[in-house]
C-alpha cells in the first residue's frame, strides 16, 4: 500500500527526495472553466495560463490575477522559445502562433499538406529553435473550446516545424489523440501523451517516448508509462529527468525508467502544469476551475 503523507502519495522512496513533505497545495485562483497551458515568465515573475472555454488567458503575479489576453481565440497550450517569446496553440485559429516582443502575432503553422490542422493542443521549443506540437481534434469536436468542424487531416499528428526553412513535418502519425509533450533534459528524447481514452475507454492512457534522430526525426517509440487514474494531458520534466504528469487524481511523478514514484493529490482533474517561481521549484498546476501551486525539492528542466 502506498503511504499517504499530507497531499503526497509515496510509491517509491526516491519520491521523498523530490518533495517537501510539509508543503501544502495552494489554490491561487478558482474561477476558470477549463484551466490549461501554464507558462512561467521568470523575467516578469508571473505565470500566464489559458482558460480555454472562457476565451481568455490569465496572468498570476504576486498573488494578483488579471487578464492577459481576451479574446484568446481559444488558446490551449503555451511555452516560450529561446528568445523568450510566447508560443501558443490556438483551437479557434487551428494554428500555432508566436507573440512577438511588440505584441504582434506571427502564425507559425496552420496547415499541413494544404489542409487545415485539427486544433493544436500543446507545444515545446527545442534549443535549436525547432517547434514541436501535437494536433488532436479536441478543439473542433464542439463549439465549447473552439469551433466545431470536420477534421481535414486523416490522422492526429505530432509535428516539427523547422526553424530555418519553416517546413512542417509530421514526425508521428499513429496517435489516437496526441496531447502534452516534453523533451528529456538533454533533448535526446521526446515524450508525448496519448489522451484518446477521453472518448474511447479502450484506448491506452499512456505517455510514449521517442529517441530524437539527428534533431529532426523520431524513432519508432515505445510506451514509457501508463496511468492508473485518469489520463495524461500536459506534463513537464525536472532537472533529473523525472516526468511530472497531469492525471485524474492529481499529478503523477515517474522516474526516467518509467517507475511511478509518487503522486500529488489534487481535488480537481489536472490538465497541465509547469515549474516556476524565482527558484523554479514551484509547480503550478492547472486543474479544471483552479490554478494551484506546490513547492517541491526539485526544479524544472526547461523554460516554459
Ligand atoms: Mg493538452
């Protein structure tokens, strides 16, 4: 039986070195409809995240929440590139955009092979400037978190946008619904969640891992871990390569070898999370209506 201590459920002793046992779960905001896409701005000491159905992005800074962008065009996942620019997945525009330092918006990708993307969900930027994102159909299934439409793509792909040529390549095409994604700390591996069990209970609830080949292609991939509660949506990696993933009962932490180390129990379904704070040791968690945070004894591996 796992031992439960406060908000933490310890499945492996290694987890004890990653958490602060006395730390609590702080609810920072509770008025979202579906909170997603948290991204940390260390230079501004603030968190920006998406409230998808409410068509807005919010900002948390020093305990105060304000509107960052409204309407948001149903922005979902967010990250920052190596120049610090905000990169976002828009359900409404069915595109990936970059917000420039003057506030203007550049479209990075909105079609593949001449057809509209489904509804980009989550995005990461590698240190070589390449932009990797997932394209499931959640944002076009209804008018709740985007605009209902028939998919033009035959598959739900993971894409890589080349920073030099601007060419968009489908790097994986056999996902049910690709969702969150993150690199290993050394950027030799890419982890991608499959959340297809949201609409198909027989679908796997797993994160797959792929080797990155020559910076541009992926190996065949294999199952990295499977969740025992809920499904994996967004996730992040810490400096030791542990995976901190959203799940039905909170946040699950997996070692690089795929072992479940422990859980952070959260009272609402978690969609995504990111590391932030001045020491990058604070995990910000978007969970349905609320934004939560918890201090940890580890730090995030990458920007965003
Ligand atoms: Mg997602």
